[in-house]
């Protein structure tokens, strides 16, 4: 995944990517999960709606 390569190059000490995805954005959730991100059940309220917090180990 391009994001993984970018983070590894620009932030070599980081071991995880954390993403906030709108709960209604099923396509983005699917794409990130297919790319290896994991939903650990963490939720936050954004400016307008609930966000799912996804994690990906590098």
C-alpha cells in the first residue's frame, strides 16, 4: 500500500498508522480493512458524526 511506504520512509520510527473513518463511509472502511487496517472497536464523535478508529501495524 502506498500509504505504508510513505509513512515508513518519512516517519521511520513509527510502528502504526491510525485512521479515523466516518461510520457511514462503508467503501473507505472496506478498502482500509482490505489493506490490513483493523477495527479495534474504538469510536469517537467527529465534528458531525461518529468516526471509526482503524489501526494498521507497520
